[in-house]
């Protein structure tokens, strides 16, 4: 694997509440784009679990409809039930319902890419991605795609909004696996400071792709991050000057809409 994967006990968000359930979830998490078919040996390597534990869990997951077995290959793939869970999450998300039309309008108006993401452990996951680029780009981002937290504007904006304990845990994890940590740490620190001062940060972790991101703190446990990006050879500073007002306006409108929806929900329950 290209990125070092923390052990089960080291992963942010893991608790000792139900080890069997957590280990089963780890099996499901091992499947990523480009790794659609995995055998027990590969799953054991990716999760850090023993082969006997993996064998028991894969059979259980097949039995409950979360995995499908390819008998001739002796490997497994995710079952359709997993997709139905993702659809239920998307269709039931108030934030996605509010954000999607605003994001699409901005993307079409400015001919830029607009995304909405949330953190999952040490990565960011796109919840929505509207692609409307000024230039043809080989990079295609879709809902559900993961990107590194420490390298992206999405991740750094999240780190700026996260509580101190979680941010410290994540930074320690990045430090343990990055040979370039001194320089990367300085970049992350500058990004966090920029979010505090300006409300957003900017990064370019893909060639000729400049992205700005800003956090939205829905509540103590829900942090969303909005980003806008373009494929361009222009310097980050000039792109930031052009796109920052649009990003911050979108974030302000979405934050206001989320607050209104929460207030209406509270009134309805009263």
C-alpha cells in the first residue's frame, strides 16, 4: 500500500466497545477503488487482523449480505447492500440536501469545481462533488472518494476546526508516517492560521490544481468542509484572491441554511 495504515488500536475513532463489530467494519473498509476483489490474506494484511479472524468475519459478512464471494477466485467483493447504505446516508442528509443546489449554481456560474467533504479518521471523504472545470483535467472526483487529510485544503480546513485533542492525535499520526514532516508540519500550521484569520486555506497537492477550503461547524460532532478548485497554471495567491469571496459567500449561505433547518427541526419537535 502506498500509505501506511495505522493499526486497529491506533485509528482515530476506534473504541473498545465491541471488538467483533469493529473488526467486521475494518474488513469492509479495506475495499477501496482499485481493490474491488480481496482475498483473506490481503484483508489480513490491510487490517492487521489474523487470517483466522478474517476468515471467520468474511464468512459472517457474506452471510449477512455485506460481501459477495467469488468462489473460483477465492476472493470477496462488496455486496449491493453496501451501496444501499450509502444511498440512505445521502438521501437522509439535511446538509447535502441544502448544499447541492448552492454548489451546482456556483460551479456553473464560475465554471469551477465545488465539493463538500467530511472527515473519516485520517482522510477526507467527498459527500458531494460538482465538476465544472475551466480546463480539461484527468482528475475526476466523485462522491465517496477519499483524499489525504494532511495534504489537502479540505483536510487542513478540517484540522483548523477540529478540537485540540483530535487535532493533536491526527498530527501525531501524520508525523509518524511522513518523512517530510518538518516542512509539511509548517504548511499545515500556516493553513490552520489562515483559516483562523481569513476563514479559509489554500493548497495545491495535485499538479496545476489549486483548491481553497473552508469549514462549517454544524455542531460539536459534525464538521463539514466546502472547497472550490480549478485546474490552472496560475499561482495559488492569484487563484485565492479570485475564488475566496465566492467560497466564503457559499459557506455563509450554507451555514445560515443549516442553522435555519436545525431551528425548524427543534420547533417541530417542541
